[in-house]
C-alpha cells in the first residue's frame, strides 16, 4: 500500500554533507584550527544541545557558536561555511519531487534553529521541492529517539503506519520503526528507487 507521506532526512540523503570541508571553511574565516573548532562545537556537545532545543533562537545560537570558537562570526559567514559543506544531489531531489506528486513529502533533519532560518540560502534546491521541513530542535530531542518521530507525527497530524521514512543512518531508521514508521536505510539512489516503486510510486 502506498504511504500517505514520505519523510526524507536531508544531509547525506538529499545532499552530500562534508563536516571536514565545513571546518576548513570556518578555519579560513576565523583563523582558528579545524581541530579547535571541532572541539569547541561538535566534540563539546554544543551542537547536540542545539539540535535538541538548547538554543531555540538563531541569534542566541550564533552568538554562542562564536563565543565558543573565540570569534565573532557573522550570520553570513556561518551560512557560507555551512553551504560550502553541502553538495546537492540532483537525482535525489528529482526523485523526491516525483514522490511529492503522489504523496505528501517532508524533511526531518537533526539540526538547530539557524539551519532552519537560513535554509533558503543554504540549500535553495531543497526548498523548491519540499514545502514542509521539520527540525529536531523543535521537538526537544533528536533522531534516533523514538519520541522525536512520535512528536513529528503529532505535528504533521499523521498516522505513523501510513508513513515511510528515509535516512542514511541505520540507527535513525531503527528509531523510526520503534515509533511505528516503516523506513529505508539510504545508501544510494539506485537502491532506493526500486523500494519506492515497490510501495506503489510511479517513478
């Protein structure tokens, strides 16, 4: 039976996300080493805290980001570094658009408030396809916590058994399944396509 809604992860499903490239871009902008930036933001738990709602205001998030790396980073510079780390995958965006002609589609991504606020600048190709985007920080927890999917279903007013979820991390797909949502562990467009066709999509 074809699902009523298909929910896509964003990074490494609809685009290639390269944290190393982002760190190098931030290093050029700030004069800090990539290792120090990673320690201050990712290894410290700050980014996890932002992804789970610890900094729901984009300006507060950006201010704390800059304080932790020891550089007053502008929003434009933050966006430029994040955008540099993202390489859109046209085949996946085209596939999502075709699915969207036959079912409701949405993005559900582990990200914080500034990614949401700046998505049109970060990834305009995805906003052209997806009218609905949901972020873990809005739900106070992140994938793979089953509660994140339950809260997403409540927000979208959907029956989890009528949805299908796609993510590049196996643990995130497992979390969705615990919440009652069938899912696909994404590895490539070529492997995803026949599964969608098997669900009844014409692609």
